[in-house]
């Protein structure tokens, strides 16, 4: 049996985008061998395709929708703290059969597809893994992780995405495995599932033209959150019903979380709100008057200092950034602006609550 190099290449190019930067990990089993390809190097993708095809002759081949900042140590396929970019969210939906001892799985591939459709966003890639579906929702632009706080938020998003799938499956009496780790590897289309030696199956894929912003994913997860907060003594607290993955993430990033929670409290008290303007751009809405230094520092901590400021002096009726600039920076008065009509305005008071969610 020969691997399909064209299918392998199409999958990798679709999964990683046009200009991937970082180390792509390919892992095989049962030998548990890892090889990393530096995609910044010329012909690295060609080499990766050839390697996957060669290994598929005798092995199961896996990779992920993420890249590492550095080549992993020998014997390791990388860890979450080493992930540099993430290009999708994903799910692994097993189907009942001889390869899975768990009996509460979707009975068929059609049932698995129906479960995926209930997620609320059509998938970008559906991989037929041989004994189930492995599904990707691709981001328009890969998510670049530049801080430990951003890593914690990305991890939380992945956990909550899996929780939503598990809740939907539970309504049918089914279960699904959590695949929320940021360095999760899944099967490569164009290779084979050799789990049953006498029943080797091809791994294939379907592709769709759906791409998503992070906001699209977050909107899907509204109401699926774990609450963290600071108690009266300033200690970090977390919902006792939080999944173990989230609890561990909170502990690992405790210092950053505390800094963010304190910054949110400062911004809340100053009546600053994150809003979306009628044309879709985000901005910070603030009360009239100068911005205190403490509030400016809190905005920087929350990484919102690149957003324009608009004046919030009548509900959430905002002034365009140019008008704010002329009034507050250049001191020009008496400007007349037509406020946006409510039917066209779309404002969101998203994250500024006293008990923010991971």
C-alpha cells in the first residue's frame, strides 16, 4: 500500500496556511518516533511530505494544527509551553466499533457528523480517520502566542471547545474524548490507520471553505466558561467544578492571571468598556475627561493600548476616533457629530466583569 503524497501535501498546506513559520512535528506509532521540520527552511514541506509517505508504509502517522518555536528535544514531540502558533480548533470523534471499548460512542460516522454539525460552526476539514472523524475549524490567521497569558487563554478556549462538544454528545447519551492539549497530534490524510492489522484503512479528508476569527469561536462558547476571581485578600480563586486541565492552567499562570484580574478591576472601576463600533472595529469607550495613569497602565496590562478611545458619555453612544482626537488631544470644542443609529450599532461589553472567565 502506497501513501497518497498529493493528499498529504494538500492537508498540510490547508492546515498550516500559506506562510507557516515554526517547527512542524510528525509523530509515528507504534515506534513513537518524532521528527520536526523547520518550515522556515526551503523545501522543508517537501521533505515533510516525503517523510510522512515513507513512514506510512509501516506506521500510523500523526501531526497537529500547531507549530513549535524551537526544535523539540530528542525523544519529545514538544510540550504546550513550546507551542508558537495554532491554526485551528479541533475535535476527535470516535465511532463505536471493535477498535473502541467505550460503548457510549456515536453508533456511526453519520451520527458523528450530526454531532459535529450541532457545534454551530461548519467545519473546515473533516478527516475520516478510519474509525471516526477528526475535525478542524481553521482560523483565518494562525494564532501567534507571545506571552504566557495568551497561552493560558488559548488553552482555556480549547478546553471550553471540547466541553461544548461533550455537552452535545451527552444529550445523545454519547461520550467523546477531550483533545484539548495545544500540542495534540491527529492522523494525516493520505496515510493509513493500521490499528487493526487485518483491517488497514485509508485516512481521507473533505475540505470546505469555512474560516473563522477568534471572535467567532468565542461567541460559540458563550456560557461555557470557568470563573476565576480574586478574593477579599487578593488570593486567586477558581471554580471548584472546573476541569482539571483548567485548574492546572490557572496554577501554572497564577502570576499573570492575578495581574490581569487586578487590571480588570481597575478598568471596571474607571467605567472603561470594550465596544464594537458600527463598522466592526473595536475600541475602548471611556467617560469624558483625562485618563488616570493607573488606568492607562491597566489597559497596557490587558494589551488593549493599541485600540482607539471613544467617549462614553451617554449610554454607549460613542464618538469616532477622529473626533475624540480633535476634542481631547487638540482641544477643539463645539464639534457636531451624528451618533450612530441604534439599529446599526453593535456594542459588546465583553470581558470587563468582576469575575472574568478563562
